[in-house]
């Protein structure tokens, strides 16, 4: 099997896109070299950005990126007729009136485009001839190869291909006109070997074209317009210099090749394009094999290859071997600490590149100062990075734990544990930019005037758009997780204390590690308690974004709280977590991302464009971010979503890979429909988080799987959810959740509303179903098994449910076995709870499925109390299936309806039938419930019991009315 057969093309476009100039100008291809260098251009061939070019070399990897070849001017001569193959867009004052600004019209000859892995491949039709073009960079070298193969020629007629390389030498951030001082171009040796040099430039350009004839003819192309820069309010004109023309003679089946490289690259000696192409294909195939994706979905394969484009080399101060880093996004970002750590699990761990992950962690550990991981690196290799970030360091700890869990490599953890302890200690004591633990509540505060310290870091001049000073929600979750992780690392290496602590030279170190582990856990306990008390707002149904800010608490609905749900430790009660997910789904979810601010917020901005100040003002004020899909999918899984539901969230990215940055994922989208891709056209954490979510969704058959890269640290007790709340979240049906996601993805932006407005809107239609489910939940939890919860498997899983008592704070191992009931009115012990669970399992269950069309119950069915599987299934149906309390929202505690809830019908009654009643009495009561008459024992919609029969040890419930509840069954002590 050839290397090319190891992966399947996923991105392929035909004439319907290639033949539309606006569509072709709006799509961009990207190739990279593992050094930070790249080549990129619009599909139409015109450089629509100032960053576009066929060779943008990283002269000080991964920075000092310099545009050396800004474009190629190509044409094909066949049967005496010359046809242009390239296109350029010109400034209006450079074109006579009536002449198209986009000329020549080479885009018209573009028949199709596809990515061969990450290798752009074009097919151009000229008359009856078919010309195939490819471009790729040589990995590890500042060099680009472009080839043209004449696949077909009418009558086997020869063709003449002419190519003009368009040269410049400028920083890729700068756009400046030509200064009439063109490069000095020297022809060396036989054939077409050119050397271009610029006075005072740090590099020279080598151009190789074996078999070509070079025709010197110098010309400036002035007034090229970069339309994307026009939209961004930036300088949008540049000039390129053409030193002459390279002419190739081709017959059908023959290939012309062009090498563009920084002078001195070894690849310039013995240039063999066929061998280089096969080597690149083998490298791409190796990436697919390493990720275990050879026989998987081409969508996943494309993401694996896209991930490779961001992993680059970086020099480490004082180290001989090069380090490894992550380019945050193409075309303009360098490597950022926060972005790197968020992206590492997806880019390196989900792709099987654990050695690269280890190298990245070692590299950034060397840059830690005062407990802070660098925020971003400058454009010069030896420049000191910036450290103004409050979340890069806890994300670093998260990445270390993810690496350890994925690789099993404890050696790296031991190696950098001193750095991890430094991070924790400096945060406990306080470090730069006001970052430190508040002694009053144990939460991590941050903020300094003029600095933006979280990922919402837009700043225009002196204006910090989203300062978020105080205690941001995701910072607290990351801090708690970092404490737990480092505590686990210390405990595992601290060993036993007491008699063993006095043995050996490292006994004191072991004792110190064990003591630090206890101290970090205590700090995490305190912070977690404060988080639970302070962040969730019942009247809103979601968490505050920041508490203790300069102007008080910030209550805007933002997606940052999803990060708290995605991390291992449950910081919210299950109902609270589900409420947060629902709020974010309704107001923030769009196809391909999550808005940074809810549309009903007065500060919301749904469009992203204009000059820098306008763009920065909208950057985190409504713009939807692709990387947030990762935490959102994690939150879905944590609240019981199925694999299919997660896949539905990821489906829009299949189309997105054929839009904007071809084969990659954009930085963000506009908040308003149609959610146009904006920002960087290839973003590391967007690719990483979608890849990580897609990999776990496609490989894991469990509907309730959690990502392996965030497993908790070993052997450390941790508090569970708040007292009285079950540890397993009951969920609506898959159909209902899918309807919520689909509706959120398709509704207009002004539909979404949150907080009291949403509660007021939904209150009338929520009353009936909310009352029924709240009453049923109270009956289900009353006195029997109140400290246990029934975990219901998805409806597609025929296996019986398991009964899982909630783990105690001290981490006692709970036994998943039935329990007998107890009659004591005191607070039950764990053993009594288990016995009560067994009694509940023995109860005879009558499950009734409501019928909205008739307003009555379906015939009841019973099961034997002696069959364990039947017992478990009955309890699962009864206590879990669609029988959740409705979320409460609004200042008055008004019930808030869920998508798919019944909106009309009579108020339901819940009939309690003692299990020990005679068969005749049970039949009578079931019949009276079906007929709608009031049975002897009734619980009203408010949940109060009208007779003492609710105190029976086991009971079954029948529901009347049109409530959306399949089976509401209560077990009583």
C-alpha cells in the first residue's frame, strides 16, 4: 500500500465553488514546515491578505517570519494561444475605468481543488488540456515546492508553461510599497538557478527550476490590493517584483517543478521533486498511523493532519536541543502559553504524539517565572515573553496531568514537579498582576490596571475591553483542579510517613511532599466550598462570570462557566450543571462555536469587522469561538449526553473544513447568522478541541464516557457535589436534548433570552410539567435512598441500571448493591441507606406511560420483586425516565420549562399505592387512577401527602394528566 492510500481526501471542491470568484477569494489554503514558516493564498490565486505568499520563512523559528515570495504569475501557451492561470486584485486607482479589479481571470480555468492530505492540488482546464498543480513545504526547512503536471493535451500537442515568481522581503505583518530598489538577482550555473538578495536583509532567496529557461525581464507589480486587510481597516496595498520568467516545455505526463527556498537550506542541493513529494506523503501517512486513524472517518483524519501544522520548534534558553511549541494561529499569531496548553491534549495526545507533548511541557517549564507560564512570545527569538496571564499556569498543570494520564509517563511529572510546586506556592502567596489567593475565601483573584489576564484578552490601545478583574469563574475551576493535580503528584511521591519517613537521604523530601499534598488539598477544599456558595445563581439558572469585581459581581451569561463543568471535579450540583448547559445551549450555541456573550445582553455585538478598535470591541462581546465546542461537549457528557448528541454538535465542522481555511478550523465566527468565519483562518485550539471531542466521540461506545485526559489525580479524597444532591445527573431523552441543540443552532439571535426574562416567558407553559416532576422527585427521594441515586443507562443500552450511593467526603468506596429499608427516623448511615435501596429494589413497580392524546394513563404493568434485573429496570424506568424536577429561574423562583416539555393539559395528580396492599386494593387504586377519580392516597402537584399511606416502605406511583413523564415511581422507607 502506498503512502497516499493511508488517508482519504476530505476537502474537495468543484466548479460550483472554484468558478465563483467571491467563493474562491473567500477560501484559503495553508501549508507549513514545522518551523513556524508557511505558505498561504486564496483559492482564486489572488493574495487577499498581506500575509499571503508562497514562501513565508521563519528565520528565527518559530518567529521572524518574512515574506520572500508573495505570489506566482502563471500562464499556459497551447496551440499558439496564451491563457492566464493566475489572478490578482488591484486597487481602484491602478485600473482604468471599466476594467475588472480582479485580473487576469485565471480563476476561470480552475476546474477543481482538493487537499491531498494537506497538499493543495488544483486541476486547471485550458481548452482540451488538463494541468495539475501541487504545492507543499519541506518539513523542517524554509522551502516550498510547486509542481505542474500536464495530465492531458489534445492531440498530444506540447504546451509551454511560463511562471514569474513575485518577490519581496518584508515582515509578514508589514505592508509597504516597493521602494524602487529591487533585489539583486543572479543566475548561477546551468539552467534556471536564481539567487535574490536584498541590501541589509537577514536572508537571501534561492529559486530552482530544473529544465526551465530563464528570461530576464524585470517589472514591478504595483497597487496589489489585499481585500481582507481593507475589511480590517489596515494598510491594504503592496508591490511585488518580478525578476523575469521561467519557461517550461511540457508534453502529456511531464512535470515542471519549482523550488523556493531560503539560501543555505540543504534541500537546494540535489533537488528531486518526486522524491520530496513521496517523502511528504509518507510523513502524512505516518501521522495518520500514529494517531490510530488509518481506518477511521476522513473527517477525523483531516483534523489529525491539520493538528500537525501548529506544532513547531522553538529554542530554549540554555539548552542545546531545540524545544517544541505551538503556533496559536495562522497567519499572524506566534506561540502563546494559554493557547498551547489548551491545545496540547488535542494536538499531541489525541494524535498519539506524546513525545511532542513532553517536549512542549519541558519547553514551557523552562520559561516559568514567578509561578507564571508565558502569555505570548515576541516576534524576535531572544526577546523576553510577556507574562500577563492568570490562566496559562493552571492550564499548564492541566496539560501535565493530561499527558500523564495519556502516556503513563511519571518520569516527566517527577522532572517538572518542582516547577508545578512553584506555580502553586507563588499563587498561594501572590505573584505578579495581582494574581493570588484571597485569604477570605480561598479563591484566586487577579487583576491589574491596564492588563487583560484571561483568555478574553482584547485590548485596543489603553482600552481593555473585557478586563474581568476579580475572580473569574473558569480561573477558579482551573485553580482548584491545579491544586488537586499537584496534590496528587506530591502524595504519590511523598510515600508513607511515620516509620518510613526517617529512612534514607530523601526522607525529609518525602515528608515535605506529603505535607504539601495535604496543604494543597485543604486549599482546594476551601476554594471548592466557596465556589459552590458564590457562583451559581438560582434566579438566573447559570453562574456569575466574575465575582468580587471592581464594580461588584458580573452576571452576564458567558461560556466561561462551561470550563468549570468540563474539568474533573464536580463543582456544581447536577441540577445546577444541567441548568448551566441548558442556558448556554439556548443563548450561546451556534453551528460551529459558542458565543462569547448572550445576544440579549446590552453589550452584545453580533458582527465582527471594521478597524482594529471596532474588531477588538466585538472580539469577546458576542463573537462565537470554535474552541469552546470542546468544553461544551465535555459538559454535555458530564451531564449525561449520548455520543450521538455530541456528534451533532460537531457536525457543522465537516462543512467548515471546506470553508475559510481549507482543511482547518477558524478562530471564531460572527455571533449573528450566518456566522461568517472571522479572525485567523487556522487556529490551534479550535482544531485541537474539535479533534479531541471528535476522537472521543468516534472511538468510545459509552454514552456517558468522560475524557481520559482529565482523570483525577490518584489516591486523593475530594468532596463530592453539594450535600443532598445525587452524583449522577438524570437527563432528558436524546430526542429532547437534540431538539434543544438543533433549535439553539438554528434560531435567530434575538430569540435567545435568559434570566428573569426567560423565566417569565416560559412560566405559563412550564407549570404543569414542572409541578409533576418536582413532586415525583420529592417522592422518589423521600426517606428511602435519599443518599443514593439510580444511574439510568441510555435508552439504547439494554443493560440494567446500577444503584450508586453518593460517595462520602472522605472518599469511602460506595458499594453498588441493593439495600434493605430501615424504619429509623434518624439520618440514615451508609449501611442503612444501602438496606433501604435493597428494599426499594424489591418493591413491586407499576409504571404508567402518560398519554397526552387521552389525558389518562396507559395500563399499568407490574414486575416481580424477586428478579434483580427486573427490579433494576423497573427502578430505572420509574425514578429516572423523564422524571426530573424542572429548572427554576427568575427572581420569584418561577419554574422554567425545558425544550420539549408539555405546555398544556390538566394539572397532574400523583397516586401513591402502598406495595403491601392487597392485590385487590392495588387493582382498585390503579383503576381509579386511570379513570381520573381521586384514589385513597394522593399527592398533590405541590408534593404534599394527603394520607399517611406515603409512609409505607415501598410504593408505586401512577401519573394522571398530560404531563411529559413516562413513569414516575417512588420507593418509600
